[in-house]
C-alpha cells in the first residue's frame, strides 16, 4: 500500500511539474512544433510506403514506428533538458562535447558508408547513429557558454583573449573537419555556418574578428592541403558531381537524376496536388523519398498552395526562437537561441535549395519532416533548450512581479 501511495504521489508531482513547465513555455512555438512533427509522421508513412513494402518487405508503417520511437527518445531527452537550469550547462557541456567528439572519432574505424559518406555509426540492437547531427546542438550550447564566460575578456585588449579565441576556433573546426573527411559535406557546412553566425554576433572585438577570419582561412587552406596529401583529392567524384547542379534534367542518367525527379514531382503537384498518398515519384523514381527528398513528395501530393503554409510555419518557428533570444535574460540564452534558429534555417535552406536546384544537392534532413532518428532527437533537444531559456525568463518575470 505504501509503495502504491508513493507511486501515486510521484505521479502527481510529475503532472504538477509538467503543468508548471508548460505554463512558462512559449506556447505558440510548442503547438506549431508538435503539429509539425505530427505532419512529418503522416508524410513519412505516405512517402515510405513503397520502399517499405516492395524494397525492404516490411510493414507500410515500418518507418512511421521507427521515427515515432526516436521521437519518444527525443521527448524524454527534452523533458530532462526542460527541468535543467541553463547555468548547469557550464559543467555538463564539456562532457557532452567530449562524448560527441568520441562518437565522431569512432566513425573512422567503425563507420558505415551510406551514399558515399561514412557518417553512420552502427549501434548493436538499436540501428545506426549519426554523430554529426548530435554535434550541432552540443556545439551551439558550448559556444554560448564560452561567449558568456569570457564576455569581458573577449571584448577587451587583454592579450589572454587570444587563448580564448584559439580555443573557440579549435572547437569550431575540429568536428567539422573530421566530418568533411568522412565525406559528410552537408553536415560540415551546417556546423561551420552555425559557427559563422555566432562568431559574427559574438562579443569578440571587430578588429579581432577580421584577424580571426584571416587565421581561419589560413587554417582551412592547411586542412584542405592535408586532405589532398592524405587521400589525393579534396572532394570525391560523388561530391564534385553535386556541384554540377545547373539544368539537372539534362544530366538525368547521372548527377541530375534525383534533382530532376524532384522537379517532376513538384511540377506534377501543381497548385493543388495529386492528393494524399497519390504521389507517383515515390515509386522508385526518387531514392529513399521519405528522407532528404520528402518535400518533393509533399509538394506532389499537396500542391504549391498548401505547401506555402509549410514555409509560413518555418518562418513562424524561426521568428519565435529569435524573439525568445531577444528577450532572454542571460548572454548564454541569447546565443543558444540564435544558434538554434540558425541551425534550423540552414537545414531548411540547404535541403530545399538542393531540391529546387539553386545550390548543390548535399543531402541534409528537412526539419520536422524528413525521416531520421538522430536528427529528430537533436532537433527536439535543441527546441527544448529554447523553451528552457523562455522558462527562465518567465520565472524571472514572475519573481519581479511578486
């Protein structure tokens, strides 16, 4: 009886805690992201149905349940983050960074090659893990913590500031460099893009930023030279082919196959779409249509008018995150939210830019919509960090009013 009573009390405390967290979260952001993930699950079912049944001989809902499982893990991680004060990140973020660095290093001897990139780590009994995806939110939080801890010294003439800038540069380039060597070009570009935005908005003095950019370019040249000396080339044939992205349908049988079929899907969808589940391009034309090319299937089934709401939803999510960044009561909170907004934007831009043929197709998941367990977990945890920043702001406002 006493054990049952304690369990009931624990359940009541958990429910009370969830209500408390929800009352201080950014509700519009929460509602839109939940709806986005649910919409993504629906479209993973429709986009993967042919692949699941015909190619892999599994249930139509196979990828749905796998993604749902990863989302459940992400929700657990998010709940832990929501209950953790951001000031605790100062002690934990280094452990997280060392952890993801170790996972990236494990890819060299144990990595699994998928579509030319050795960026998947087999995990017995679970499946595969993509360390580069886990690295992105961890690096964002680490940069934010370092900028806050060293705010004054970075914005001064103190000679010791170069030690801090040097450390920041090592963190910024170490994992992206290894990710690039593993031929995950999209992942490396996104990590460098996130750092670029955070660096330009950092407390580092303008003159030091110019000097650091010069140093960074020099380091980049050195690293590229090492790669060329090590393997005899900088970019693989598959990566080089992706840069030949103009007029992809003229190269249908080679490098333009996937992009051209994406064009065909979007064109077939027109303004109003063919209807849910009625995509034609998912039948062997677009490879793995439930992953990086899922928007082509969505565009084909829903049409341009309905897809415009997806773009509006993306703008809304980024706007809300930037608003939370503006109102954050800590330096680390502002930088974390700015980094996460950049993280989401770059994934959208690189994915859709490649699909629309305005930039090379590099193969990165589309937020909320693409199938991908590691990315889903990382995105959920990143959004939980944003909500935690908002919770702390609301707690401060409550204290001031009482």
